[in-house]
């Protein structure tokens, strides 16, 4: 390890997430002497995050230098790693628009950030901003690694990889927690279980589930059938029952990626599978209401401490800086890694991280039924990228028409009309 790296965090006003990711960096001894550069367009939240992180840093012997910037290029200048956690348009007006306009057409969502009509429009307003970041990076830190945490993960990461020269990997925490989320509620110990996960973001598959060479899936499926209902994993269990494998993302997400669960013609499915409609707006309202109380706890607590999280960023930076290899689940361009998915797709696969950076691992073929479900989302991802990079309205319409949930609920004309209404409602948030 030679020069200490500069780690720039875009969207540092996301105070709670900044605590997890940058608190981890502070607790990584190998990164002592590094600079954390904080940037956000919300100056008050930027100041909050700097105060919080300064206190965490002080309580751990001040190993890092923490600076905040109101000028984006200064924040990026000379960066070795750029961590992205922005939300373009915020909760109001953008996310509210993503939910309320589709409701007029009877189209309901749970989270609305990955695909679905909400995910499509979140991508369209975010990709141009990330391209602006990348253009700055190409001038002031061309060799930096861009660690993208913002959703929709696949479309954003794909657009950056295809339209810029910036090294980019998409990161999500669903891979780290998948095994525990499956086994612990079923009364099974994840300790010593071998697993292998691959697919696409929010729809990656637990392809291997073994202990000492024994396949655990038969026992898992039987225990899942016997679990008392209702519970929060019923959609994932249903997909595991019908398609054979457990999936990384939560049931509340998964319900809106598929055509089977949220249907105006079958309202009984909402209760049957315990699907929390409008979950993301509800969660945002709750967080906004609680923020002032949490703000005091986080921002003005001079004794604040941090426990290391499972977020990948600090582990990646340490592995590259020290050449101490780790394996992560990363979102990268497919390029033959999963042979029955398009090469142009962004896939989530095991990656080895060392001084050479992010090295994706070959997976081979997915079981055909899993590849088919992945392709239904990939179709949307690729057309959203085309719509954003080419400012092509036809590609936007086609992405919406191919979206599994939207197309299961709306006619062609309704879908086109909904897109036009969302374009009008977003106004200057779209290119």
C-alpha cells in the first residue's frame, strides 16, 4: 500500500447510509490516512453527515481526513473511489409522482425502484445525472472506481459501462443477507452452509445450498410449506416452489417484478401473499417523521459509535489497496459470464476483488426457467438504457410495454398514455 486513497461519497446527505458505508471505512485500519470527500446538493444534510462522521472518526482516533465540498468537481478531483448513493428528485416530488400517477390507471406498486413503471422513470431521471458525474470523473479522476449503490441498479450501471470510460461496479446488500433470510426463519443454522448466487440484481438465484455435500433444498422447501402464515417471505416461497430456487430480493420487491401477484382482477392475492402495497412511500413518510429525533441521535451525539456493516464498499477498497482478496456479489456487464443471458445485460455474479480491481467470475448457464424470468427484466433494463442514452421515446414506450407487471395490468393504449402522463408530471426532471 503506497499513497492513501481519496474516497468521494456522492449523495452524502443520505446520512444513515453514509454512516454505514463511511463508518466502515473509518473502522478499517488499512485505510488510516485516507481522505473522505463528502458531496451533496442539500447543504444542510451535507453538514449533518460531516458532523456525524467527524464524531465517529474522533471516537476512533481520527484515522481519516473528512472534508465536505459544495463544488462537485473539487469533491471528485483526484478521487480513487467514488461511492454513489444519490436519489434524483428525492421522495417529493419524484417518488410520489412514480406512485400516484400510475394509481390513476389502477396500477399499484410496492417499492417502485428497480423495474416496473416507477423503476423505469427513476432510471430516466437518474442516468443523465450519473453521466454528468462520469464526464467530470473522466477529466479529474479518470482511473477512479465508481461504486454504484443507487437503484435501479442494472439500468444505471449498464448505462455507465456502455456510455463512459469509467470503471463501474454495482453493489447491493441482498446477496450478503440472502442465506440468513432463508434459513433462520425456518429454524436452520446458516453456519457451514455453502452457497453460490448468480443472476441479475434483485433477481439473483441461490443456485447452491449445501452442507457437507448434502443438498438442503428438499428440507428447505418442506419447512417453507409448513411455516405459519402470514409472514413476509410468501412471494419468494411461492417462486421457490414453482421455479425451484430461492431469490435474493425481498418478497415486497419481487411481487412487482412479476405478472402473478399484484392484479386488480385478483385483489385476494394481496392478502394471500401478504403484499405491502405502497410500502416505499409509507417507509419514506415514517423516516421523514422520525428524522428530527434520529438527527439528534446521529448528528449531535459526540459519543456516537459505529459497528461495521455488511456493505461491500470498505471491503472492496481494502482488498484493492492491500491486495488481500475477497469475493463479493457485483453487478457487471455480462460479456459471456452467464451464457444464456444477453452479453449486453448487467448481471450479478461472484467477483474476486484484489489489486487488479473487480474480476467477475464465469457462471455458465442458469437453469432455463430462471434465465427466462431474468430475461423478462433484462428486456426492460436494455430498453431503458436505450431510452436514456439516445433520448428515444419509442424505447421508453417499449420498456413499459415489456414490463411484466405493467403489461399484465394495462392495455397498450393505457400504457402509452401513462408514460405520457408521467413525462408531463416529471417536467424538467427528465431530459
